[in-house]
């Protein structure tokens, strides 16, 4: 195994290394999904302000932050080869401190979740279990694109949406809200497939069966498009069934926008996957917010 480097003089302060390890840029997806859940709950924000603040911290810095620490710890030997400047392989987070931080952050996350209610605690426990299973042996779900992407979609989209509604209402969310959260989490499986296009060669070299590496770029891109589009079609159908035609039309509109962009993605997936992540995915998450307002109208 590659040797983990020892910290040297002139490196950034320890606290900056900790922030780098937590990867704040990755907090946006679960925090966006949490915002959708808050809106969909129909609860006046000012009446549950402490739960809103606690939930935002739980979704971003704590649960998502924990998943980043866990992932970096169990990838430390691979990173020592490919990204030796990362906090753990560089020695800026020395020894077994990365593992201790992952365990400590997990405990703090569950303590915060317990303060926000029973269903928040249950959802957070499931999210943490998936975060550890994604990166840690013996499961290491990230080695398989089907299981790994499903875990990330559930953790980044479905569970934060559910958690927000549970935190704001103090009870189990309505079945319709749970269904919508699961549908958008399923669609996020396709988003994660597109994210894997940036590392096809490395995944193949390391034996990671991401879908682009295992299926080939063309087939994986087509699958990603289908997996993103079908749940949104179901969402439109549900909104029509729930007598929300305006919101259904708006979600259908953002879906059509994605479909218009897909031929360019499919023409050269390896080249245009980053482009689609900056265009089509914005439309996807916009549809999530539109749907959240539709659910608020049902309360």
C-alpha cells in the first residue's frame, strides 16, 4: 500500500485542512433537497425556526460532511497515488485522525438528529449507514455503479427532503411527499452516472464498476437520460392527479428543456457530460423546487 505522507512546514493551517476534508461544495445538493422538503411541508418557517436551522446544519455540514470524511479515509491509499495533495494522504490530517473524525462526526450527526425528532433520527441513521456502506468495506457500494449511485441519490435527494418535512411537521410526512422525494432520488441515480464520466479511465484501472466504465460511455449516457426523465414524467402525472395543473405544466416544461439538451450530450458523452451537468441538471433541480411548491399547495 502507498505510504501516507507526513505533514511538512508551510502547509495550510489545520482548520483549513478540516474544511477541505468536509468539502462544503458538496453540501449544496442535500441542502437544496432539504429546502424543497421545508417548502413542501407547508409549515410556516418562523414557527419552527430552530428546526429549520438544525436541519440545514444536519443535511450539509454534518451528514454530508461525514460522508466526505468517510469517503476520503477509505480512499486514502488510492488518493496517495492519484491526489497526494488531499488532506489525509498528504499528512495534513495525520495518522488515524481521519477515521476518528469520521466516527466523531457520525456521533455528532446522530445527536443533532435526535434533537430534531424521531423520524429525523431514523432517516439520518439510514443516511449514515448508506454513507459508510458506500465507502467502507466490506460493502463499498461505490465499486458498483448501480448500488453506489442508488445510495448517493437516496442520501442526497430523498432523505434530506423527507428529513426536512419530518423536522418541520414533527411527524411522519404524507405518503405523497415521500413518493415525490423517492422519485427525485431515483432520478439522481442518472445524475451520478453523468458525474462518473470524468473518471472512466481511472475507474477501469482501479476495478471500479461505475456505469460508464462497465457499460461504455454511449450506453451509460442513454441510461442516465432515461433514469432522469422517467421519474419526472411520473411526477407530472402525480401533480395532474392531485389537481395541480399549473405546477405539472411547469415541471413538464423543465423536463422538455432537459430532453432538448440530451441529443448534444448523447453525441459525445465524455465531452459533454460536464456541460450537461451545468445545464440539464439545473433544470432538474428547478423541477424539484416547483414540485415542492405544488405540494405546499396541497397542505
